[in-house]
C-alpha cells in the first residue's frame, strides 16, 4: 500500500477549523494523518473562538453594558461559532448516559433530533454556570473576564486533543468520532497540554502572581472532569462520538471558568 503523505503546514489548521468551527475553511484531506494534525491544532480554534468571545464581551462593557450582559455575550459567541454543536453534543450525551439503556440503544437515543429531560437540565445548568462565572470575572475586571473567555475556549478544545489520543476507541464506525478517535499519540497530546498550560500561566501573569497560578492551574484542573466524563462514555457507549466530543468541550470550558472564579480578585 502507498504511504500516506505527511500533512502540509496548513492541513492541520484546515482540518481543525473546518470541523470544529463554522469558519468557512475548506478541508482538503480527511485521512487519519490530517486528522492527527488537526486535533493537535484544536486549541488554536479555541484561541480564535475565545478571542472573539472576549472581544464581544469587552465591546459591550465599553458601550456601558454590565458584567452580566457581557458574560451572556461571551457565552453566546462559542455557541454561534460552532452552530451550537458542542451544546447539542452535551445534551445528547446527557440523554444517552441518563437513559440507562444498553450501549446501542443509548447511542440511538443520542442520534434523535429531540432533547430529553436529562439534556435540558444539563444544558440549563451548564449555561447558567458559564454565565455566572464569567459575570463574576467581568465584575472583578474587564481583563479577568476577557482572560476567562479565552482560557475556557482554549481549554475546551484541548480536551478534544486529549480525547483523540491513542487508545480511545470510536463508538460508531462513522462520524467525527470515528474520524479522529485514537489519532493523536499520547506524547503529542501531553506536549500540547503542557504548552497550553504554560501559555495560560504566562497570560495570567500579566494580571499578577496569583492570577498566573490560578490561570495555569485552571487548565489541568478543568481536564479532570472532562477525563472522568470521557472514561464514563467509553465504558458506557464503547467509545467516543461527535456528541461526546461536544460534551467534553463544554465540560472543560465550564470547569475552567469555575476554577478561575476561585479566590476572588487577585
């Protein structure tokens, strides 16, 4: 069999932005090699989404809006830039896990277009937590609010890089989960995680020593609940799906914001 060519310098970003955002980027390659490069670049899409969320929140603050409205806007931007797919994945995953049915039937529940009671409750609580946390951060200072929006966006996509690591199977033979499951070598995933943690701490240091520690800590700490959810889904469904990836992203984003709220203003 002919060897799969190595990805070009833009194949990874194209794959990441083309599959994880609504930004009109054409994906030229859909093979496992391109998927590996794309999932390693996933945090870059989070940086773009986070900057857009922070930009809208800060614009509203400059126009005289309060922290609550700025927080709502910052939460709305990631939903808009993903067409709500991560939130939809969170709701579907909650319904699948809450159904109590065998794996195949639970996966069928997740594929339905409607949202059940577990999904609705999970969505409401998650969005409330994100808005409340960001409102608190914007209330402390515009800089902390903006930093929170960016860090949560990057951390959310970092959770996808780690979930696509080798050894994590796909629950279905088709879909995004099957395309990216197991494509990222564990050392590569850990290296990206370390780089994101270092970058977050460096950004937090601009606001003070305590913010540097808290922001750096938010990255690995937010990955703990995401990892627990990942393991539960693999055990429950037999692997990951696109819905599971969405649920992981929202879980990590929410947890990062909650960590950033701890301790009040530095």
